[in-house]
């Protein structure tokens, strides 16, 4: 699925545009500089038949707080490297700044196409306000107002045209099940790939960081095609001081969005580390089904395995139904069992639930657990329909979509996953008013 990144300096309106395009208030919006720091992912239905992973980034800032601005700029650079298309947002009410100039220079070297957009052109009398940006040596920016929804149709059309040149089959159209093997360095990813395919295709070494680029191998197993991807080990960014390793990590993270299922390998002696948790969060943000695979289980006994299982469950409380497997890439123990696990996750993330079944379920849920009051009014759930797969996405029509309590949203998500046998895979609920239904 194509990745579209929204970049720009602080307060250009990136998060407002991001929320508008994905149809939910996911990114925090405010007048202060630097509210968004990490990358935030969402799914944007550009047009019927065309969906993209949309990425909101922090403001590209060379004058703000040194510690945070450097970190945020690094996140922006990762998003630029990961993107198939970039939307560069300017504040159309102000002339170009040094940050705008530096960002444009960086984007000239990017592999992805770039759409330049002047935001906050709210008043038709301000048309051509973007002409001030000609001095940056770019084409005429599109003029939009994310706040007032002005110019968004033109932006959609431009995105469609630019992505038409990106030859990339969607995951729904891919014939093989694509599986990314993720994890920190030296947890056995390359050895597991070799064991799966039955040959020494990937280099295996006790030295951390042997895999520098991803290695993908097609495998046929019981009349089904798979592509297993061995990725570079991902360490904490503070420990990555090598340019080549940084590029390798970027490619590893890119493969998450291009996979149906991710297998996160962990070391039994180290358990789930903070970096493993971060990887899990990235996988969930991308909406990918995943399982935790404790490798090197030949080195631990049954009692230790039970303790490891409890520790993993405790560490992954934010995804309590994630499947857990124990393998040994060295001996081959339980490696064959990864196939039915991958098949199960693939079936769930590509499942389609009929509208009739979903609405009967919604009726049962509201009958057994009355919706809460929202702003002193009863929350009413009128209708639900599935809008996509990988991950399964559902739209719920309600009377107050902007004020759904987080606890009730989690309750609905849990109930739908349980009733539709979707445990172990992320799902997305989008709440909409009647007028937002397509």
C-alpha cells in the first residue's frame, strides 16, 4: 500500500490536514509549536479503490528546543525515506522561512514525488498568496484550507494522479502471503529464514548487524505461496551511529506496511525489551497482524518457558490477544507450526463480515450494555459496516462521532473482535455521523 507523508515546519497545519483526510481526530491539534513529535499513521481513502497509509510528522524545526527538534527532524527524515509520495505543507499566510527553504532542498533529493501545498488560504481574496513561494524554485503550490476544507478535492485528484505513476500492487492484490520477520539484532531472524526455506540463503553470524538490507524469499507450502522477509535488526536510535545501519533500519520499517503478517522474534533470556514494545506499537500503528515468536527455546526449560510466557503477556498488555509461539531456528523445533499461525492471522486480517451480521451484533451489544451519556445526551449507534481489510476497518454511524468515550470505543472493539473471531489482529473503528456516510 502506498505511503504518503505530510511534512512541513511547525504550525503549518499538518495535523489538522491529517485528521481531515483520515476522518478522525487522531493527531492532537493546537496553536503551540511542536505538539506532534513522533510519526502518526492513519488510513486515507483517497478514492474508491485507492487507500494509502498517511503519515503525520512533527514540525521541521531548526530553531526550537534542541533536544526535541533534533529528534523530531530525525522522525521527519525517516518519514521522507519511507514515503512513496510527500505532501509538503507551507503556511500560506506567511512568506517562506529558512526552515521552508531547508526542507525544500532536502525534498529535492528524495526518491518520492512531492506535492507542495500552501495551507490556511481560508479567504478567496487570498488566492495567489502562495506566489511568494516561487522563490523556492518550486511549482505553484496547491492552495487549501484544512480548517475550512477548501481545496481538498484538488489535493485528492493530484494525489491520485501522482500515485498512478507508482507501480505498486495493493496487499489485497498480492498473490502471496507476505511475512516480515522483525526483531532486534542477533535474535535469530536470518537463521529462522534459512530454516523456513531449507537453505542458507541469508547470512548468519554471531556479530550483530549482519543483515544490512532486507532479504525476501518466496516459499511454496501446501499449495500456498508465501514471501518471507528477513529484515535488519532494529536497535534504539540512540545506538545507531552508522549511516548504512540507519538506512537498513528504514527499510526494515518500510516492510511492515508492505506485509500482511509480522513475526516479532525475541530472545528468551532478554524477554520483551522497550525496543520490542516500540516495534509492536509500530506494527499496530500500521494495522498489521503479528505474533511474538520466542526463538532459541532450545536453550530454556519448560519451567522457564512458562515464566517467559507470563512476562511477555505482562509486557504486551496493550495487545493482550497477540499470539505467542516458541521456536528454535537452530534445531527446527516448532518452526513448521509457524505456517498455520501465519495462515490464521492472514485469514483474520483479510476477513470480510457481512453488514447484516455486523448490525445484528451491534443490536446485541447495545441491548446488553447500554451506551453511555455523551454531553448529557444518550449515545446512539445507528449502523455499522465494514469498509476495508488489512486491517479490518469498520465504520459506525452515531449521533455524536466527535465525542465517543475512549473506554466505550475499546469495549466496542473488543466485542467486535470477539464475536467475529478477530482476536490477535488490530482492527480500526471509525465513528461517523449520517452525513459522512458514503
